[in-house]
C-alpha cells in the first residue's frame, strides 16, 4: 500500500497541533455563560452587560457603610473616594512604582477605594491596593529586575513550533514569590471593607476585554483561587506573540472549556469603571450615596508620540506601527476617563512621563533604564507630584 500523500506543510501542522494541545475554546454563543468553577462572581464582561458590576459596586458601598457604622462614624453619605488606575507600559511600569513610593514618602498618599491595573499596571495594582507597607515589593519588582526575571527566549525552531517568542516562566515565578496565600488573605480583608481591586485581560478567542474582580477571587476560599489570581496577573502582562498566552479553565452548564487570555493592553491601556456607573449607583435601592471622588490615573508613558528612526525591515516597520497604535489608544483611554470624571463630578488627576526624562531606552527591561525612571518619578512625587488636571497638555493647570 502506498503511503498516504501529505500536502506541503501538513507534517508541520500536525507537529504544531501535537505540541500545543488545548481544551475546547468556548463557542461564541456560550461566551456570556462561561464561569470560573467555584467563583461565579470572579469577573465581568463590561462590553456586554454591566449589571453584575453595578450590583457588586452597590454591595461594595454597603460593606463600606457598615464598616463606618461599626466605627461610630456617619454612614448615610459615604466619604471622599480615592480611585487609582495604573496603565500598561512594559518596563515603563517603573514610573508608577517610583511615583507611588514617593507619594508615600511625601505623606499625602491616600487609601484607595478602587485600584485598577492592566498589563504592567497589573504587577503594581495589588500592592498599591494593600498600602504603603508593600512599597518595598513595588520597588523591587519594578526596578531591581532584568530581562531574565521576566521571560526566557526560545530558540528559532522552538519559537516556530510554540505559542510565543519567549516563555514567561520567570515572570510566573516572580509573581508566585510575592502573591502568596497571606497576600490573598490581606486582599480579602480589604475587600470585606468595601474596597475594590480590578485587573484587566483580553480573552483572545472572543476578542473581548475581561475585568477580573480580584477581591472576590481572594475572598472565595476556592481551592484554585491563589493559582487563578496569579494567572490573571500573568495573563494581563502576556503580550501576544511575544510570550505564551495563559490558559484559564472555565465551565458552561457543567461542561469544561478553556479560554486563552493575554495582555489586557490589547484592547485598553488603562481603565477605571464603566461609564454611567455613578448614575446607576445613585438610582440603586438602598445604596448609600457618595458625593466626592478623586481619580488618579498613572500613565506609564508619555503623552506625545516619540520619534524613532525605523529600519526598512518587516519587523521594524510592523513593530513601529504597533507602537504608534498603542500610543494613540492610550491617549484615547485617558480622554475617556477624563470625560467620565467631568460627567461624574470627579476631580481628575493624571501623571505621565514628561519630556524631561531623556535617559536612553535601548532594550526591554533594561535594569538601568528602569532604575533611572523609578528615581525620576520618585523625586517628582516626594516633593508633591504636580498632577495634571487634563490629558491635554495645553489645557493642563497645575
């Protein structure tokens, strides 16, 4: 019998499929029904239905009101809420770390009602949420690491047969070192007081953003809560194509599926909460009112596009185009939060890397670059950071 003929490349296709198995992806008509086993309130798909988020926000405010009542404080109107959003930015996340550490030293850093993080911001957010006693962790993970602490490059053949140019096992180990069962307990305690911690990823199969309720996950006491918490942080920082995605097990009506999650920055660079949330909260039955909000948005990047000579090569051209796209997207995200602040009567505050920071950036996760950027932000913040009041430089009033 003659061997069955294979089309050109078929053997390679078979090799790739054999090396990279995965459980079935969630069919598109079941996307909304997919849940995390044992933690049904672990996340939101805010591009479709904001009702679960609003319900959780109402419960959060009720928990805060109860804590105030138990302390003998007025609770009919909730106090000023400070809300922090930390953007993506890769190794430029050292800017947020330096600013937060300097803020603590200055003595004016508040306790945040809400903290959100995406991509590089996801590494900072849990520790910024827990408070200044974790500034040492923020300092270390943001300026005392190098490329070998983040990813491990694969050889050319392995890259071709894998799901990313590099694997993120070093980053996974770094996250596991600092995100411990004790950290989850601390986050769960703050969640019980009405505080909120959110991290964003991208569900690559559906091409949609996912917002994870990290406090609910920490409080769930589910057997896989710690692993899920770590995986969400890892996924939020996993640039598709550059490093392997993170596979997350989900369930629909008892049937098991798997979602592929990557960098939240694929869809948005920074976020706070969905538009019209405040209006919905004000109409919720029995929900305590809040009159004052301060937004603090840390952009781990500049506002102005950065010039870069581009080589006439495929990867250089493609990389530069993606960089420009991300820059434009990030500014649009700032504008969206600014408009929301105006609508909700919130005080808007923005920090970003200024044009006066000129240290060369020759390679990703260059330890010296990150240290200099951390020090730059720290020195600005320790003196009292001059928060910008809009994302439009010409309109900013310090």
